[in-house]
């Protein structure tokens, strides 16, 4: 499905990022793995970058080759980390990397953003999401203070804003055939699952009971690979739940079905 393509995968050192890097490599892609940490199992070429730092992202973009066919934005911080850091990596850094890299991407490239079931409330967060449209690294602290983005709210907000950003850019680069989509896992067995349980407590435990089990990286990576492939060429600006049915469950409960 991805034979001959060059795919950039952020967050490739662990969890969903590592599973995605391994899968797309198995499907024939040349992988450029990006993370702040060295992957335990190397897949393809590794480039170190800190997505909370503009200069680090600039160095990464300069080092990446022209003509990549896909960008999987999977790197992210959990809600136990400081709010400013979560917004920096999960939203501001992700957007900055993507926009800076687009000119170097091949025509017809696919961009895939890892959102979350935590972002399902995006429709109710419009004022803060609108205010974040032009947010840069220097303004994160003031933004978080102005919009009460504290604690676990930082994670929820970052994913809400990411889903909206994905949808709003459904046609931004279509003259070059470049498309952007997102997918939203529920709780997944990764190194940061404990962070979610510590933060969300009973809510996350109940979600996992409802789902039968938490997801696994291997449940999510194939959907990322599909969105990176030509098989998804007519999917633009969408957000696909990959959550064992939790999104449907929430919608049915909310609307009385």
C-alpha cells in the first residue's frame, strides 16, 4: 500500500508512533522517525526533535528531504504534563511543523493528525479554539491563562483545536493534491496510559470497561497507514474515531438512543 513512499512519523519512539513506523515500513515505505527520544527499535532514519521548540522544528524541517509523501503527526504529551507544554507539543508545535513542511512535501501527500476521543467536545470550545488560530510559541502562557487552560483541560483543548484545524484545512492544499485528516483513539495501552488514568480516574476506567478493553497501538496504526495511502485519496478533512465504539456510545447517550 505504501511501497516506494517516504513517510515522516513523529512520536516514533513509543506507542502508536512506534507501531505506525513499523507498519508503514512493513508496507514498503521509507520511514523517517522523529522523536525527542531515541527509539529502542530503530525503523528507518531517525531524527531527534523537540516539538515544543521552534528552533528545533526549524532544524528538523531543514534536515528532512524534499518529496516526502506523508506526515504522521503522532507525537504528543499526556495531561499530567504542564499545561503550557501540552499545548506547545500537541497543538502549536504540530501545526508549525506541518505548515513549515508542506512546501517540501510531494504533490499528493497525506497528512495525518493523531487527535483523541478527548477532543469530541470541540463544538463547545469555539471561543478558545478561535483565539488559538494564530497562537505561536511565545504566546502560549498568556493564552492558557486567558482561557483557563489548566491541568487536564490542556489535553482536551489541544485535541479539540486539532480536530477543528484538520477540518478547516480540508482543502487548503488541494491544488497540489495534499490532504489532511485526523483520527481519534480512545484509551490506548501505551506508555502514557497511566497518565490518563491518574488524571481522569474513574471516567477513564469506565470508558475502558465500556469498550471491553483499552485499545492497542496495533489497533490504531493500520488506520494511520490507510490514511497515508492512496486508498484514502478522496478522504479530506475528516476525523475518524478508532475507539472500540466509544464515540458512537457517547453520541447515543447524548441524543437518547
